[in-house]
């Protein structure tokens, strides 16, 4: 575990301390990296009572909320570079990555200001949920007919459930959780999760193929259900 921590902390960062997704010398920050590194950092900080690692985890979230989210629509971009947004505004799976980071910070870290900002992002995200209780491949209101995406839904909801397990994210009711859980099952066929977009190739490069690569939806939706069942058991 400590070797994993050392590996994450050895990765390059921008001047604000945001961990980079790759080792390129450019200054691009991708939400993928924030979503992958932060859950580990947040839980590590709680398990080993390491306040400095917790500070780094919180920093990943607050930096991205400040520099990678449209301030008017409260939608996350795929990333940012030198003050400029990059990629799709409201990319569904990107929102999922950010929500995974957000939920982990809310569950394992103890920063009231950061938690308040995370709560606000959650409230806004659910304004973009589709009527069928799923999230689209993009949450952008400019693409209202965007098809639902099990990978986006699963990843977003995994993050939300982390917060719910801590007694937070009160804007998301138990009734809404139940409806989302039921809706997700409509994309499950003999244990295989369909309805997921394929892999992304970077800023603005998103796959329009659905079901060809269902691994994203399989992992995302299963992770959501695992935490949802734990939440029900705790209640």
C-alpha cells in the first residue's frame, strides 16, 4: 500500500499540485487522473491517519472544481490546460471520474469547506439526470437527446454512494437511489451490462459505439450496486 502511495506521489503535478494523468511535459490536467488517484489518497489518509495525504486528496478535488468545471452550468469538462477547458462540457464518464473523487473525499476526509463544494456539485449534477433515472454519455444541455450511458451512471453513483455512506449528499433521496438502481437493471442481460459508450481517446475524442466495449458499464454499475447494497444493510 505504501508503495502505491509513493508511486502516486512521485507522479508529475501542475503548479497547483494537481496530479497529471500522464507524464507528458504539457500542462493538461485530465479528470481521469483525478478520479483514479483521489479515492486511494482519501482512503489512505483515513486508514493511516495521515493528514498530509488527506490534504493532497482534498486538493485534487477543490482544484478541479475550481479550474475544470464551468461556473455557470456547473458541468465538468474532460480537463483543462493553462486556464482553458478541454474536451466535452459535461462528459458523462468524466463527471463519473470527478464524482468518484468527490465521494471519496466526502467519506474519508474532514474538510468542511471542501465538502460544501462537493455537495453543491452533486446537487447540480442531478439536475442533468435524464427522466429515466440515468445519466447520458454527456450531461450537456446542448445535447438533450444524448443516449444514456451505464458507465457514466455507474461511476457517478459509486461516488454518490460513498458520500451517502457517510451520511452526506442529502440532496439525493432514498427514493431517487431506488429508482436509479431499478433503472440500471434494464441494461443488464444475463449478467452482462449493455448501454455503455466505448473508450475515450483524449480531449474531444469520444466513442459513439455502444455495447461494443461494455467493460466500462460492467465495472461502473457493479461498483454502484455493491455500495448501494451496503447502504441498505447499514440502514
